[in-house]
């Protein structure tokens, strides 16, 4: 499988954006090999959200613009990561055993904990964006979407999959990222951070540190409660990184 197809695998997995049809049979390591392109796809998602923010900001106030930008990101991704956040928080908040937590994660229904997590996650991102000048908010969206989508690779390398492999929503073989793939993802994230860094290097550092801290805390919580990660946990970690990044940026720039 060539690199173009691996990039399209990342696009298909993360978004609803149409891609060229493929006749190639999926390889067991298709997800691991496409993970390096997640931040690049994140740049595209963030750019779409940023365009909505800039256009809406010329018509309505900062709150409506921020709300529509967050909605745009959820539409482009079919709320993939938001679904993971809701399922994870429901499971961790409502399950008393590892088995029960994993069972709750597989339930398509959303409970009280998951609903609150979604509301707070969306509200905090909107609140952070409204604190930023329009262009700074646009650059922050691109940076946050790219950087947040680098987190799954690090989690997969550091932890083991602990869910029911027969009930996986997406079939793939659990394999770590190679060193070259990690560097490709990191360089992509660095490129995504550059426009925001021209406004404030301190905001980039603040956002990255707070996002990483929240992502690491959730990863440790997942290891303690279920012994590893699941696909839903990866989505939840992406979401909390986005929230932390935008809050960290807003704390400096506002």
C-alpha cells in the first residue's frame, strides 16, 4: 500500500470527506501506518473550522462565530471524537468493574455523565475562542485540531488495547508507530503551530502544556480503571487535548 492510500485511510477514518475509491484489501496494520497523517488531516479539519469562524465573525458576534466553528468541526468528523468522549466518561463514571465499564462503552446510548462531558467540552471550547481575537482564534483552531490528533499515536505506543477485539468498531492490528512516523507527525504539528506562534509563542507553549496535561491525566485514569485504552478513550483524549489547548492559548492571549 502506498503513502497516498495511507493518507486517504486517515481521511476516511477521521472525516466524512469523500476520497477516491479503493480496491485494495485493507492490511492488518492500516491504522498504525496511517496514524502519522492524523495531524495533517487535523490541519484540514481545523482549517475548515477556522474559515467558518472568520466568515461568521464578520456577520455575527464572537459567540455565534465560535459556536458555528465548533459545530463545523463536529460535522466534518461526524462527531467521531465527541462520541468517544461521551462513551468514555459514561463508562468511567458509571461502571464499578472493568467488565462493566467496557460494556457501557459499547452501549450506543448516552448517559448523564456523557451528556455533561459533551456540554462542558463544547462550552469550554466556545468560551476559549470568544476570548481570542478573530485571527488568533482561527490559528488556534488549526493548531488544536492538528496537535490533538497526534495524541492517539503516543497512547497506542505507551498503552495496550484493553477492549473486546471482536466488538471493535474498526478492525485493525495493534502495532506501534515507527520512529520516522512519529517524527513526521511531530513536524506536521510544528507546522500547524507556526501561525499561532507568530502571534504568541507563550500561548503555544501554554496550550500545548495544558492540553498534554489533560490528555495524560485521562490516559492515566484509563490505565487505572480499565488497564489500557480503547477507541473511545482515544477519542476522549483527543477532545480533552483540544479543550486544554484552547484554554491555554486563551489564558495568554486574552
